[in-house]
C-alpha cells in the first residue's frame, strides 16, 4: 500500500475508530453515570487527522510525491525563513568524536553588528538544545529571537562594539545538517545520522569561522547546552578564544540531568510513529514529542515559580459547564493545562530525531581527564602545564558567594586536570539557585575545578529568583548586566 492509499485509508477509518471508541465507553458506563470524556486523549487523534488531511491535500494538488525536501505529512518546522539566514556549506569531510564522519555539512547562521577591520570583535553565541540561529530580530526577519533583549545597541551583547554570530548547531533541524537532512544519495539521514558530540558542534562552528576569516573570538558565549559549547570552544581552541561566558551550564553532565533527558527520549521513541527514526514519509511521532516536551518544561522552571504563577488554581470552566465541577482524568489544574499547551506548541515544530541526537550529545559531555582520554580528545593548540604546576595544584580558595563543599566529589581532581587548557582564558560562570536541570552545584564545581587547575581569571555570580533554568532567557537585568560588565 503506497503512502497516498495508506493515508486515505487512515482518513476514511478515523470516524469509525472514534465511533467505536465512543460505543465502548457507552457500553461500560453505568446508567446512572455520565459517559466519560477524555479530550486530552482525543486531541492526539484530532492532531493526527489534521496532519493526514494536510498531507493528502498536498499530494492531491500535485498528483505526485512531494519533493525530497518536503516529503511526507510532517509539517514545516518553525525554522527561520531560509531567506533570513545564511548557510555555510563545508564540502570536506568532518571527522567526528566517536569514529564516524560526515562527508559534508551545512551550518545555518545569522549575524548582528559590524565586523571590525581587524576582525577582533567577534562573539560566537551558542544555543540551547532546540534553538535556531535566530537569536534576535534582523532586517530580513523582524520576528523577535530567543535572546532578543540581550542583543543590540547598549545591551549585553552590544552591537555598537561587537559582531555577533549565532548558528543552528550541527544535528539541528533549522538549516544546519542533521538527521532530517539529505545524505549524498538524496535520502534522509534519519537514524543513520552518526552520533555527535558537543565537540563536533563546536568544530563545525569553527569551520564557519575559518570561512569568514575570523582567527580569534573576542568571546564564546552560551547558556544551557550553549554553556557546554562555550567551554568546549575554549578547550578545543584555547589560542582562538579570548573570553568565555558559561551561563547555567556544566563541565560534566550529571546523572540527574541525564535521567531527565533519558525520560524524554524514552517517551519519544515509544511512540509507534517514531518507527526507528524513519518517519519522514509518514506520520511524525507527535504524541511522543508532546510528552517529551512536557517533561522538559518541568525541568526548565521551578516549584516556587509554579506556586506563585499557578498555585492549585483550576482551569476556567467553558461556557455552559456546570459550576459544580467534578474532577476528571484530563487537565483540571492550571499547571496541567500549561504543560499541555507547551507540549502542543512544540510537538510539530522540532524534528524528533534532532531532539534525540542533541540531547544525547549533552549527556555525553564530560571534561574530566579520564573521559577526555577515553575519546582521544586533545586541544588544537595548548602548552601542557609544567610538572611543578601540576604537582603544586591546591584546593581552591572558597568563593565569597558560596561555602565550600564538605567533601569534594571523587571526580573533582580529574575535572580540574581536564580543565587545564582553559586556565589562561578569563571565564564568567553564572549559576541560578532555583535551577533543577543544571543545579547550581554544577557551576560551583566548575568554578572550584578551574581554580584548582590554576586559573586566576574566573568570575562567578550566583543568581536568585524563581525562574529556574529559564532564568538565562528572562532575567535581563542580572544575567544581561553580568555578561555586559564581563565583556566590557
């Protein structure tokens, strides 16, 4: 059965499936009990019906299979318009961390500000997991970007002074090469796409910098996964990075963060539509993506914010509903409706395979020396510390902003050894006390390990507030102020 026939069959049988479901509910319902309704479950079938209808309409208009760049019922991602970003095509193979290679790749990027004649004012801005290159509005794309209030004249990344570059990461789906891209034979990579690392993402970005003629960054700046990339950029290319800003990041993914991302991947891969990653010519795993996003959203904010914002308030009743409310198995509380909305908004905007690959790259990130040695990582240029420096390594002097731990973790000295390529680079680290995805202990550990390694140029600020991990997107005053002061 070809794709058109299969989708027609699904469309024709959907009403029967819904009637059968209703009939079964009625048969199992007592005469004195109202027929149960599960709109949160029915929404998945309704979404699937819309996707199929949209797909059939596109096929029926053309009478042929869609082009390879627009095949299948999967709707367009919420990527920036291709005319609003630049694309760098790297024609040569890129060797990857785990033994594979990409024969070629594209990197989507956008810029703000003016490049100085000496090309010494470049800031490379790294994104979080699912962000595009559109960090701020441009003349070509006036839509607000994901870091809109931090980029521009007089802002944290001051475009009166700096030339800012932001890319969509390797493995993404917003213009850069990833699982949804076509391989050299014209087929979707899907899960034939190789496993990538944070280091691979950064190497691809530096190929772009080479193409642009940028020899040295004024700063490598990033938040969340971008905070990992900013550290990796300085670690890989210590002679090419002047400053580093890592906001709500880490030098070593913790078991807690890995567990949260694993739960997201598990619900996504359990969606039958995922089909081992081969869904581009069929229905996308929209239900798994919605559930994964709901789990992620819980980790992005904090309990105190939920209390302030939602409390135990219930959703508003629809017109005609009885004021005598009975609890249901679908969302009753406002917090439930919020999570439902977040999942619904995201589930068709991002490629499921990109989520799997990039979240796995985050899990694999580990700058402890044994982990680096295991994957044969070495900086591009770095003078090894003298024996006297290594042997005289001392525990760091406690920061005034936080007390020292009662006991340093077993991996602490290994992390300090792994961070030695960074000790000559001024680094700003920001942590957020309400962050549960990248707990503030991870930023404290990073700062202490850098100081133990011998760095005397580490600045650390610990922020309060209730916004959790998303503080880097929302706290313009404190995050923006600290970044601007450090860069100036």
